[in-house]
C-alpha cells in the first residue's frame, strides 16, 4: 500500500475559533472526498456529521493552541476506525532521547502487553512481565482510551499503538492517555511476572535514553542490522533459506516508481535511505541517489537461484517488523517464486477499490487518467468516482485477470531495474521450495501484511503473533495538511478486501502456528522466539 511523503512545516501560533472551525471543515472535506468510506466503522453518515458538529460546537471562544487542537481532533478522526487514516503526532511527543514516559518498550502476545526491552539495565529482570495497570488505570481501560486517540483496524492494532508505537513511552501521549498521572517525577504501575505474581513498581520517566535498548540475548542472530532486506541460509548445509524484509520503503524500485509518477517529496526520503545504507553523503543528482539504493530485484533473484542450486527444502520469510510501504515488492517476489501468470491469479483474490478524488489526483505529477480505467468506455467516470477494476464483484472472470495483469505491467514499466529482468522473463518461476514459513508479528502491517497473505495463498504457513492489520481494511495513504494549524496527517484512499466471506478472518488473521505467552516464556522471552519456533517446526516436520 503506497505511501506519500510529509513536508517540513512551521507550527501555527494559538488559533482563534473561526480558524479552528475552518481547519475542522477542511479535515472533514479530506475525509469525505478522499477516503473510500469514512462512515462504515462509525455508525453511518448521520453519526459522522453529528460528531462533526459536536466537535465544532466544542471549540472555545478564545481558541486553542496547536497541541490542544491536535488533542481535540484525535477522537473525531479515530472514529473513522481506520489504522491508516491518522493525524500525525507533534514533535514534542517524539523526542527519542528524552521520551518522558515509561522506561519500557512493550510487545504484544495473545491479549497482553509484555516488557520486551528496557531503557535502563537495572530493569532487565522485568523483561517478560505483562502490563496490569498504570496509575491505577487497568490495562483494559488504557486500551479503550487508546481507541479514542487514534483509529485502529482491531484491538491488536490499538495494542500496537500502546506498545511499539510509543504511546506509553512518550510523556506527552502518556499524560493525555492517563490524566491520573499527577506527579511527573515518577510513575506508578503494576506488572505481572511470568508466574502471574503482581509487581508493584514506582519508576522514573525515561530520560537521556541510549540506544539500542536493553533486551534479552538471543539464541540466534539471523540478520545483519545494516540491511532492511536480505537473505542467508540457516543451519548446516543450505536446506533452509531465510529472507528478511523489515519494511517496504527502502528499496530502489520503489523510488523508481515514485520518480516515474512524480510523487511529491520522495527525494528527501531517498537521500536519507542512501546515507543510511552507504554511510556517506548523498550526491546532488536524485538519479544517482536512486541508483545507489539497493534493489530488491537482485536480492529476490539471487535468493531463488541459490535455493534452486542447493535444492533448499524450506524458505522462511521474516515480516515481523514490516510495517509496509510500497507493495511492488509483492508481485516481484511472487514472480521469481511462481511466475507472472500465477502471481496475477493470487493477487486478484484481493479486491482493491480505489477512491478517486482531487487529493489523490494532486498527489503525483501524473495525476489520474480516467481513461486508463478498463471499463471507462462503458461508464463515463468523474474525479469523485470509485475505480472497481480490481474488484471481483464488479470485474468477472477473465476481465478481472486482464485488469490485474494490465495494472501490474503498467507498474513494472515504471521501474527500470525490475523491468529489465521481467521483459526477458528472466528467472520467471525460478524456484518454489516445498515449505514456506512466514514470520508474523504485531508490526506486520499494510503492504507487509499483503505480502504475508499472498504467500499464504501459495501455501505458506504463518508463524508467530497475529498481525495488527485487518484483512478487510483501508490503505494507499495520501498526505494532507490543515491550512491554519499546519497539522499533518494521512488519509487512506483504497479499500482492500482480502477475505470477503470471512468476517472474523478479515478482522484478525490468525497464524497457522501461534506463538503463545507460555511458549514465549519457555524460550526466556528470546527476541527471536518466533524464528526459533519456525525452525523447530521444520526440524520436527510438524505441520
């Protein structure tokens, strides 16, 4: 699910009531014009407008400063019920060196948050302890409050915001979440250790934090920190290949597509990726920057060639940290595993319904060409319509297959690196091992979730913690900025339906092999417990 890029802005001073109302109206216009359905999860259109007018009515006569206005908007946008449609946090909420909240990083297992890492070595003994309450506020209430602060796909998504997204780690968000926290010099909380024993604690807020945080050591170190994606072989011989993809925003082909489309603001991110990878200053030329960013094509191609040469029996795809990005990686990897035709068949199982709008049109220099919609000759389209060309309920049989194929071919032509391989059908369907394991984590979201589900359709087994991404949800975000407050956010513009006939699975996709709290504790809360579980399944042959 593609992303766009935020621009640097200057915060506005205190705003008067009329300026606040204009920003609220602008926010509502963005939601109603660009989002596929901002009403479906919030009680319908009437309920939406009731909340809109209640928000306007609540604006004080003497106005609000930017931070308070931001806080006032959060419950309104949260009721859209979409984890991709968000209002970005202010800078004061994201000081990594002086976060000011709990000195712990939490992770999700089952329906609990457990301490995964700590800011100070003295707290190492608390790793594995689960969160019971903060300042007397029970965990269930914290979760309910978080659901009013930001839109979420499901409860696991709300838990991810409390945990790895840092709502408890950063002081500003913790204060808004727990107004009962009065004495800012200390935080009272209750944890439970692995045996269920209550641990009543008084801790100091996290200040002067050094990274990386303290974690348990792992029995296995599978990846190299420098690379966001790559592969190696695990264990004796080359029987098990291990591919890690930590995100889908740092590979060359994505930037080639962004350049071709004329996406707004991608150059600054490309330079950061280049400098992070090379350790040197980015060149002046954007083309040179893009050429210096590693391509996914080479990694996937070499992986499949080496697996084929070795006769590898299994492939582990690690998506535990993959929060998404540009989904071009999905058909690229599938092309090398099973070939283009089967890639089209698999991807066509997901309905992807695009809401067209002026905001979407203006997000790239190329804009929207309504004539490119396959059925536009029979349905004269306007800029506020929906594109149903990738929806099986609208495009039946071969028409859907042809539309998906044409969409992928159009995207491939925008990336010289991959198209150079694809046009000659080089290594098409190079190798598909007997068994594929996909490692899932709470952080596996958006395009990372898409990759996981498409591999699952090929027979891959999902191992680990359920993703916080709902299978039937929204994505393909576009940036917006409110004119007076300069608050920024993202709005989803596409509706994805992965499981049209399975409401429960569409809400939470359960792994084939779930990492439980008991299994995690038995592995001493090893950061790579999911990978160890997958290797155990392969070693024992357990299905």
